[in-house]
């Protein structure tokens, strides 16, 4: 009983832990360009709050490396973006605002459009490539 209490009190983060699913590379058709489609969203909607001097740099040349297969600082051991797997990607849950990982992104009254959310979702499902 003491061990159970100890184990339950040690978690510093909230949110579920997802085990990434296995992907069949033969299923992939790429329709989204990270540089042309996803980075454009980050530049217009995200970079203001996630600049080069912050904990998460979503600027050109840095954002992919800061997101894909990188542990989410406040939600470890979950990853910021898991290729092919939206359910295991913290970023996905943040943009759809399902409350699994705290505040939605972007925060407050700011919102991504349905199309912007679809672009990021499709990019993750297509393997979160740096293309």
C-alpha cells in the first residue's frame, strides 16, 4: 500500500501515456510538405510564442528537429510528434484541444483553422517527414 501511494505521487506530469503504433511503410502516399505547408503554419501562428530563445523553437530550420521523436518536456515520456501516429503525438492533442495535455495551442482566443489542423494531422499521419 505504501509503495502504491509512493508510485502514484511521483508523477510530475499529467495526461495519458501512449505507446506508438507500428506503421507499414507501404501504406504511405505523401501529400504534405513540411517546409511549404507545416512550417508556414508555424511561422504564422506559432513562432511568436515559440521563438529561437524559448524551450521549443518552431522557427525555420529548427522546428522539425524540436518536434519529431522528441520527448514532450511537460508530458514525458510522451513525444511531441510520433510519425504516423496522431494519438501518441502531444502536438496533435494540443491543436485539436481535447484537454489531454493542458492548454490548447495556440492558446487563448487564437485558433488554427480547420485546414491548418488538417495539414498538421496529415503531416503526422504521413510520417512527419522533413520534406
